[in-house]
C-alpha cells in the first residue's frame, strides 16, 4: 500500500488522543464514584485512592487535549474541503460533543477546586456532572462516526429565490443509524472496563516500586475492580460482534475487516485489515488471561503478589492497546473513503453542487499537496518529535518521578 503521510499523522495523533479520551471517560466515572463511596462509608483509603486518581485524570486530560488539537490541525491542513463538508453535514453531532466537552472541562476544574472546600452534597453534584458529561461526549462523536459509516438522515432542501440546494441532517434519523448504538454502547463499556484494568495496572506498578507503602492501594484496587473488569470484558465480546454485524449494511467496510478470513460480501477490490482485528482479539484475550490469573491467585490465598502486579500491568497495556487496535480497525477499514458506504457514483447522484463536492473529497488520498510538501513534512516531523519528547518527560514527572524527601 502506498504510504500517505496525511493518513499517518492523522492515525498517529488520533490513536494517542482516543486512548487518552477513553481513560478520561473512565476516570470521570471512577473518581467521583470512589470519592462518594469512600466518604459515605468512612473509608479514607478509598477517598485517598480517588484523590490520587484525580491527579492522573488531570494529566490524562491534558495529554488527550494536546493530541486532540494536533489531530484537528492535521485534519484541517490535509483535508480542508473535506473537513468543511463533513463539518457542515454533521454540525449537530459535532455541536453535541463540543457542548459536553465544555461542560466536562468546567466540571473537572470545579470538582478539583471544590475538593475539601465545598459540602459533600455540592461536590457530589459536580461529580455527577463530571461523569455524565464525559459519557455524553462520545454520544456526539460516535454520531459522527456512524454517519461516516453510512449517512443516515442526510437530506437536501431546495429553497430561496435562487433555488439553492442546502444539505441538512435529520438528527432523529441520524441517531437511528444501525451502527450508532452498538458503537456508542461498546465505547462506553470499553472505556470504563479499560480504565478499571489500567487503574489496577497503575497501582501494580506502584506496588512493585514500593511494596510496603503501596500494598494496601494495590489490594484495594483489585478488590474493587477485578470482578467488574471481568464482567466488562464479557459484555464487550457480544457488543463488539453486534457492531460488526451492523457493518453488514456497509459491505465495503465489513469486507475490509473480514476478507482475511475469506469472508466478503462483495467482489470489489479490498484492503485487508483483518490482521488488526486479530490483533485486537488477541489483546482482549490477554486481558482475560490476566484477570483470570489474578482471580485464581485470590482464590488460592492473596491476590497481591509480584506475579499479580505483572499480570495486571500486562492487562493494562493490552487494554489500552486493544482500544488503539479497535479504533484503528474502525478507521482504516473504510480507507480511502471518509464516508464508507458512499461510492463515487452514489455521491455524484446527490443534488448538485454537493454531489460533486462529496465525490471529489470523499477520498483520503486526495489531500492538500501543500501540507505534504517536503519542507512541510520535515517541519511537521521535527515538531512532532519535540512534542513526543516533551510528552514522555511530562509522563515521567507526573507518574514515575519520586518526590524529593
């Protein structure tokens, strides 16, 4: 396959962004829940755990924001007209997502500032806003993704003295898109499940570094999240395959996922991304094995050991890697189209001039040549390298550097 720098940078930044966003969603639920339960039960360890996770939440939010901004910049730079068209067609789902991003940021700041300052009731209300807004962000963005699978709800209105044709989106129809609800629900369950496994893995790292002082936190994380994580993984399997079944209605995308297994609904040319699907399944299996192993240790005695810590660290890595693989599969399986179900002929049959515009720019290989010029590529790579170095240093200071005595 030809290398497209535009696709590479979009995938690179989106990949990091989406993993961090999943952690943001999960932590937005877990932190207020732990704080509430700890306060109600007089369990200071749980409250302290929530406070530590709040710090990690802020760091994760920052990283997600940086790479989300980078992704947006690359999207506008490489595909200015496609971005304009899709932004126009999908303005309502985008607006829903942006509104809840704003509410989530406000809730995050208020929740952190109000810790030990405001009454428990007020703080809990802010915590509910924090969790609810995080869960609603993908409601908007997954609406966009479902539209990119199949443009359900897209209509064209002719009006005005000049008879201009204007595209509009029937929002009710758009959210009845067969691919939306399996995608949205699996996203939420996946984000919360991956976050719980990541929390256990994070406390596993802390335990390996300081066994005496971190043992109680590591053990508490296992007792709180091991069984819920297993349930989440068990739910993810049917949810994942229910989404795959809905893609039968988008044969081009379905075939690109399944062609490596010898399954194809059409005879047209395919891009074989089955290997990403297999990688995703392998990472889900690794999470199962890690959790079952720790559960086995718990049934035999104590679940806290270097072995269980190592297993959960691997589980956390594969949980985040599984998110990455799943998102890359969902994105690349419609390559090179922005809207997976829309062929050039179908696009041209839409009312003009929109049909011609969509037919022209519904193609990831049709990028802005100025953004891909040699100097632009060098400058982009140089600046991204600096950003990655800064990111690594930031993560080290935030998560691993020991405070001075």
